[in-house]
């Protein structure tokens, strides 16, 4: 399946480098009948600040600093990021690699911003994470 292929590609990337890593995905529900199989999912639609509704941000993605700053201004942003970081920090990826997903409607703004911030915080803790933004073109 499409999801299995994404996971196999992500794990192969880590195996090539000789390391185990948690998998962290962003995706959207608008064009996806179901979420990929994960150990935990978070719904970023709880954030009220949606860049899709802002004309100057709509065409950008959560990889852009302007979008990240806008989403970060939502009072629910930091608690949601803390949940993701806490979940992935609780397990050693070498022993128990976890798969987690943050989703929203389109999968290009809020979920991407949250995943990027969580990844930054996890890297600062020395926790390896393989990030895949399912609704964005391959980086």
C-alpha cells in the first residue's frame, strides 16, 4: 500500500545511516480516506489559527518561517508540540521505534508546523526522528 511504501522508504533511510529513529508524519484528511497506521495521532485542527484562511499565507507551507510564526501564535500550539515531544521522548527508538502522525485538513500548514517544531526539539534532545510530510512534494 501507499502507507507501507512511505514507512519502508523512511526506515530504509535510517537503516542506510545505521541508526534507528522514530517516524513522525504530517498529513491531511481532506483527500485521504484514512490516516496511516501509527502508534499515536494528533489532530491539529484544534488550533484556531489556520494559515489557509490568511491570503498572504495560504500559498505557503508549514516549512516557511512566516507560517510557523503564525501557527506558533495559537495558544494550543505549544501544548500540542509538548505532547508529541513527550510521547516520542518516552521510548528509545533503538528498542521501540514509534510512528506518530499530526494531521489537519490539508496537511500543509498546521500539521507541518507542529511536526517541524517537534522535530527541532527532539533533535535538541538527541532523539533521532525521520520526518515525512505526506502532502508536500518530496524535499
